[in-house]
C-alpha cells in the first residue's frame, strides 16, 4: 500500500514536470500557427489586407474600428526595411513571433517625415557597422526569430476614411529598399542635443536611434 | 511483472496529470499575471517573449495577435458584474467612466473572435463617436434588437466585450484601475 502511495506521488510530480515541458513546447507544436494560417491569404514579405469583418476572420479578435494589413516576414542574411506612410489617422505597427507573441510595437508618434521606417534585423545577424544607426532615421527592431508577422493597423472609425486608409496601405512596404541616410549633422555629436524619437511606451527588442542634431543656433 | 505494472501506473498518472493540466491551461488559462477589475480582465502585455508560458500557449492556440506593450491595454469582459456569462440574447448596459487614452474602442465579439453580423454594420464604438453624459461617462447598450442611443447589436450566442485603450499611460495595477472602468449590468433576458 505504501509503495503504491509512493508511485502515485511520483506520478504526480512527474506529471507536473510533463505539464511544464508540454506548456513550453506547445507554441512550437500548434498544428497551424497564425503565421501558417495567414500563408493562404497573401505572399511572403508583402502587406496584404485582412478583412476584420469576415464571417471567419483570418485573425480572431481584431478591433473592428481599425483596418488591418499583415505581412509575414522571413529574414534572410540582410536586415529588412518596413516603410509605412502616416497620414491623419492613428497608425501603429506591431511585430509578432510566428505564434503570435508580440515583441515590439510603435505608433505614428514615432513617424519621421510622414512615415514609419523600421529596420528589422534577425537574431543571428552580426552587429551593424559602427555609426550605421546614426546614418539612418529608421528605428532598428531586433526580431527574436527569423520569421514573424508585422501587423499594420489604421483607425478608420468613419466610412469616409476608407480611401485615405487604402492609400496608406498602398504605400506601405514590408520589404522596402534601404532608406536613404539622414543628412549629416551640422554640429559635433558631443555637443548635439540628442532627441530620442522612440515612443515612451515602446518596449523590448528595440534600439533607440538618435535623430540628427539640429544645426547650431545663429548668433 | 509487478514492477512493470507499477512503472506503467507511474507513467499513466504522469501523463494524465501533465497533459490534463496542459489541456485545462490552454482551454481556460489560469492568468497568473492577469489584472482583474470587476468583470474586466487584462493581461498586461509587458512581458518578454517566453516569460509567461501560460500566456504564450494561450496566444499560440487562439491564433490571435494581441496588443503589444507599445500598442496599449486591452480589457476583456466575458461576464456581467454579477459573474454571469454574457449572453447575446440578453440586454446589457455598459455604463461608467473610461480611462484616458489617445484612442479607445468598445467592441463586442463572439466568443471565438468573430463579429455579430448586423444590418447596421455596427460592431464597436470609438471614443470619438460615442455619446457621453456631462461627466464624460459612457452609456452603451448591447442588445439583439435595435435600441435608441449607443446601441451595439448582438446575436443569439455567448459573447465578450473588449475595451481597448491605445497609446495609454494608465497604470495596469488593479488597485489604481478600480473605479475607472464601466460597469456591465444585465437589464433583461428572455
């Protein structure tokens, strides 16, 4: 009897270990993760529209007040550039692992020159050349995986906003050409005022890229 | 022979406990990191990938793309203030304050994440379009039949209400959120 009690106790302990192992492995074992499910809706490395009002939406629980475009990315040996023009409406870019875990987001408050520009880097890329970040106005986002999803959401609470949103989506690119370098700063970096243009609500996985310093004041 | 029987029993118990708990956790996530205020529940999306296996497993199996930390906070209510599951055949009143945010929306979804088809093509309200009283509080009614005022159509199925706060600086602590979210009261049920 005592032996059987011991077996039950050992079984429960082993069961708890199995539970934790299964839980950790589960995201990778989901038969059709959101990344694969979206494959039937559009090509790789390209933004395509997701109909939030479909009877069986490709992604559940999307906010019906927004219009959405999705890009499934697969990073090669080079960084990938994401470019989204920003107009009047609330616009946000969110980055996810293939299983749908968010790892970064930014909104139109981070836009420079009317656009959100992001350099998406894979987990195994060598570090960028010194000073490269300062040459670009794009925000560097490091993806924990070489594949993932970029979700572009634009607020469109009124029907008349649909055309403007369609224009934004048409101008968005998930694999854009490298953005041109920013103009060289007119003042030495030591003395320059460093303006951090990352939203304070932005989270992990991103590097803060300083904006070019303003020219020295004329006296 | 007896040893084999004991080993089989050990592994059977381990499999039943381990896989059973995993199935339960996916179907009804325990939400250790959840913030609950009345009927509203939020999972503050400020954890690094892999730091909350229960959240990660629930997200992966749901197929959803939840709000990230930089997006804001989402609150979900699947029950009314008295803990009864929301039923689309009933009439509910969602009334009270809404925390400050650059943009907020209030939407109803079926419990599998779709929308209730309706002739008015109305699925949600944004903060900029909902009528409020003099204190800024909202008063929204969900009902399967048309109602005057702020009406969100439902259908004959269980549903959830999502309050999404975009680009918000509010705290995600339950103590500070207490009293800042609208109440959900059942008005009538057939």
